[in-house]
C-alpha cells in the first residue's frame, strides 16, 4: 500500500483505524456489462471493511470479451462446449434457456 512501510506496521495501523482486510482466493473474476465481459485472470482479490463499508479490490490480467448479438459472450459458449463436448448451437441454446447461467447450461447439457 505504502512503499517502504513494513507490512506488519501497516496491519497495526489499519487495525487502529478500524480497517479490516481479508484476502479472497479467487481463480478468475468476471465482470459482466451490457456489451462485453471483463475477465480478470490471475486475480489478487481483497475485501476491505472500513467503518462498516465493504469494498472489493481486484488486481490482475484483464481481458475484454465482446458479446455476440444474443448477449452471450464467446467465452461462455466456448466454456460450455469444452465442459460438455456439445455443438456450438447446443451450447448457445442451453445458455439462452438458462439466461446466460453457465453452471445451469452445463448441467442441463450433461443430463441429456
């Protein structure tokens, strides 16, 4: 946070100020917007609570993924195909039926 400051001293200072920080072991962070997804690989995620206000800080390798005309990202379609060995059309159909929910689409295709 502050260059040259001992991490232990930083933790003590944060505690005195009522700031609590928790590291979250995340593998990938996805932020979905109307026209694209922001995929953050190798993320370093921290949850900070300062006087009752919680914030999340994410640092990592950011990749922008544009969505197709259906609003479903190519990344999601490829993930479903990779997990279920289905066709592109089947993956797209399952994602549309599940409103873009990856887990639901994969489970639906695996149960067939």
